[in-house]
C-alpha cells in the first residue's frame, strides 16, 4: 500500500464566520480527493488534530486557504507555507506535513542559540525542508511544557524561538550521553510515545552493543576484528595473540581516550589519543606495571580490547573510510556518501575532530589498482556499510534512520568494520553542494515516517498534480 502525497501551499486568509475553523480548497482537489463537503472533517498538522469545515472555492489547485485562527491554533507563522498533503476518505482527515523537529542540546544566549557541531547542518536542513516542502525547527526536550512545545525556527538568517506544533517526526541529535540517559529525557520519550510521534536514532549505540549485534551474524565474522570486554586477563591474552591492540571506551566518540597498546619483549608501550592533537606515550617495564596504571581508567568506564588491524596508510598516516548510510522512504538502507579519512601526523586515529583530513575514496583505491578495480572496491565498501546498517537496525529496538560506518582496508586489500556511529559527524561530507545528500535523505525518511500507516512504514511519495482544474 502507498500513500500519495500532493505538494500544496497553505495560505492565510481572513474569513467571515470566525466561530469555527474553516479551510478552502479548489473544486478540482475536492473532486480528486472525492471529498464529501457535507461531512465534518479533521485536519492534522504535525500531531495537532483539529475539527474543520471544508469549502470548495475557485482557487489554484495547489493551494489551501486557512483562516487566521487556524494558523494560531496550529502554532504556525502567519505566512504562506509549503507542505505535502494526503487525504483519508475513511477517516475524513487531511494530513499536512512533514513537521520535522530536530532535538538537540544547546546553549542559549541573548543572541543566536549555539547548536554546537551541527549548527550549520541545522541551517542546511531548514533550507532543504523549505525547498522540498515541510516545516522544520530545532528544539530542546526541556522546552516541552504542559503538552506544548517551543522551538527555534530560522527567519531571515536568525534563529527565533517561538511556539511550534508538536512534530510529526523527531530526529534525535542530543550530543550528551549523560543527558540522553537522564530521567527528564526518558520522561520526554514516554510523552512522545503517548502522542505516537516517531523518533529515529533515539539513543547512542555502545561499541560493545554494535559488536555483539554484528557478531551474531556468521557472515559478518570475517569483517570484525577480534574484540572483547577489557579486563586484566583479556588484555594480556589479546596482547600475546596480536602483539598490537586498541583499548576503547565503549561509550567513547571522536577518537577520544583510545589507547594503542603494543608489546616489545617484556615492555608494554601505551599510546593514548587526547583532545589536544597529541598522543601521550608511556613505557612500562612489564605487564603488571601497565595494568596497575590502567586500572584507574577501568574504575571510571568499561573498555573494549580490540585487535589492531594492519591498515593501509597514506603518506605514513593512518587511513580509513567513513560511509554515511540512510533509510529511504521504502525503509531500505542506502549509502549516501563516502569519504576517506587520513589522520593528522603522529596521530593513530583518523577522526576529523582529531585533526584528520578528507579525501575521495576512489582516489585512494586508484593508488593501489586500476580504475575498474577501484570502482569495484568502492562498490564493495558501500555494500558492506549498507549490510552493517541493515543488521543493526533490524536487531536494535527503536527506529534508526542514519548511521556512520567506519571501515578500514588492510595491507592485503581486505575490508574491516572499525566502528558504527548513530550520531555521525556532519563535518566530513563534501560541502560543494548547498544541500548535501544526507540532508535530503533525512528529509525523505522523515517524510515517510510522518505519513506512516498503522502497522509499519509504508511507501509514501510525492506525486505531481495529475488532477485537472475544473474551475
């Protein structure tokens, strides 16, 4: 089953008989949707549902006129707004949307709010939604008070805080794991469940959880480094087996606090990535000395011990690939973009946040093979990323619509899954285009969720007006 979505423009007009909520639509749209004008109808914008009266009018077929009070009731600005709409004759309901709320934590001041690492991406999403139909705002869950919400809308290059309609879909970009684990956040999530508002990427994924989900599929074993929860015995055994391993905090991000551990005779050499662009190197006379030092970290957080793969390098610098994957309107994963990441000098992590730089993947593959083989390698890279995203989303609770997959290429040309991110950075994509593919992909998935049918995500698509004007 599919939902046909028509592009429409909602226009504010002054109407007589302000005692009820009225809308006017063209005679051709009345005919196309087969609307019985004698019946009372419902209008749904975001998760706001209002009883309305519909009148036929000699107006443009792609316009719907709203009375002033209806704009106020829906918490919409009094201006022409572009949406897509569907009609259910079974429920006598017109649904307009999508109303997309990006939820994040941010700093507020007398000037613009600071959305931190996704600030420019929020503006990009606003531009994309405006161009593709819909209503977009950014909000903090603490601004949901007494069943009403305030959010930031971009108006004339400035983010303005105002009352907004409850969203038809929420894209979760909360930066803080601590905040996401708070009781206030859980209370908000439960409220959204009550309103039946879908929220995708509703939580961070731990490194341990990702490894467990992928390892549960036998065909993924060849792509996964040897990995286990780090304790005194496990680290010792893995060092003896691989000679070089990584110790990673299971809730870490952006390459912070990763330790590269190697063995040289009896000596243990520890190199730790830091946030200041440097790596701290310590040498311990033996394993017992090292573990005594490392126990201070184990008291604070859980670490994974992971086999270090001998990855290919670029100019003696560490190299891996980031593939960004999104679900489309058919609930199918696609690789939206891919970049090669090259570490900063004397860094063993390639994260852009740690000073790494980006290159085109095909350029890297072409350095080691002919053009045809390089194209095939890039296709395999994306195929592995899509399979990874598919498995994780199928096995995780909740909705996942976006994942960043980090993949390494070893010296023998074999691909390895290094890491999976449920809140991938927006700073590594190709910014040549004003609106990047990831922004368009997010809006496509959010639109499909907004018009979701009971029982699951259905195929929602925008159709050009194929009804005739009869005025």
